[in-house]
């Protein structure tokens, strides 16, 4: 019995050891399995690298889309009727989602009329609007200008953020201030910071409008060179006569100024010049008389000798 019990215990111990060993082996296999599973997503890593290779382009596009650029166009047109073109431009701006911020007209119905229009339209519709404007008349000149304000815009946003942070800190100090002097000092600084915030926000809003919209300046004029009407004819003659009168008046004014400037010098040097001229004439007469007497004596001598003969 003792022997059989001993063998039974031995067999149970061996079975327990075998079971433990099998469990350890299975655990070891389970622990080794994750690296194999981790190696499986290798293609995804390659794909991610491929995406990473494409990401710089995507980032560049995104950064380009976020750039702040102010676009300005200027165009000069010759149109048949400026009045009609002004109304057409106003309707064109409103239909494209923009607006006219400046409109002027010069001249009269009987003469040549000119005008100028300033409008802002959404950047996405600027090319279509420019095409419509070109079709309104004969294009004499056209120019475009782009101003990149990205750096200034980012700097403005940073300043605005810092100003708002300063405002929050000052509000905290204001609530904690106990002395009147401290309260007044905080209020003064808070007023300055809020002024900066309002200035930054106004400038940012203006830049947002200018970058979201395209500014177009249009100069209009009617054809010239036709024979002027009666009113324009007499107006031209009247203008020419007025200019001639102005030229004569200016010449007379210049002459008076010249005489007024010369008279004081004539008063000083006039007598001196007069005496010098008089003295020169006197000397010249004396020299003439002397030369005349010298020439007469030889003649007299010759005449006397002839009489003696």
C-alpha cells in the first residue's frame, strides 16, 4: 500500500509538472505572436510613408491657400456712353456679389464725358468680372498688382492674441486691486490694451475684406476728335482768350518787377555813367580839333609857296 501510494503521488507530480510546462510553452508562444502580428501591418507603414512623401505637397497647397494676398486691377476703357457704362458696372458688381465703393463723373451732356468707378468683387469671380468689363469698350491700358501680406497678417494675429491675454490678466488684477491708486493704474493700462485690441481687430477686419475681395479701378471716357458743338466751340475760344490775357498780365507783371529792381541801381550808377560818357565825348572832341589843326598847317605852307612862285 505504501508503495502504491508513493507511485500514485509520483505520477500525479509528473502530470502536474507536464501541465505546467505545457502552460508555459503556450504562454511563450502567445507572447511571441504579437511581433508577427505587428509585422503584418508593414504594408500600412509603407503606405503611411507614401502618404508622408505626398504630405509636403499637401502641406504646401494648404499653406498656399492660407496666404493673404491683396489683388488690385486697373483698367482704362473707351466707351460710347459713360453714363450707361457707369450703370452697367454698378449692376455687374452687385450681380457678382460685390459692391461699388467709388463712382465719379466729369463733363456735360454736350461735351465729352469721363468717369471713374472703384468696385470690389469676390476673388473667385474676379476673372469673369474683368472679362465682362473688357467687353464694354476698347481697352486702352490694363494693369494688375498683388501684395502678399501673409507675414504682416500672422504678426497682427499674434499681437491681437497677446493683447487679449494682457486684457484678461489686467481684469484679474483689477478685481484683486484694493488701493485706489492700484485700481486707477490698472484701469489706465486696461484702457490702453483695449484700444490696441480695437485697432488690431479693425485692421484685421479690413485685411480680411481686401484679401477676400479683389479691388478693380475702372477709368472711362468717350471717344474724342469729333467737331465740337457750338457751346464747346465758343467755350474753347473763350478759354484761349482768357489764357492769352493771363499771359499778357504775367508778362506785364514780370516787366514791372524788372523795372522796380533796376531803378535803384540806375539811381546810383546813372550819374556816374553819364559823367563818364560826357567826359569821353569831350576828350574825343578835343582830340578831333587837335588833329584838325595839325593837318591844316602843312596845307597853308604849301599854299604860300605857290603864291610866291
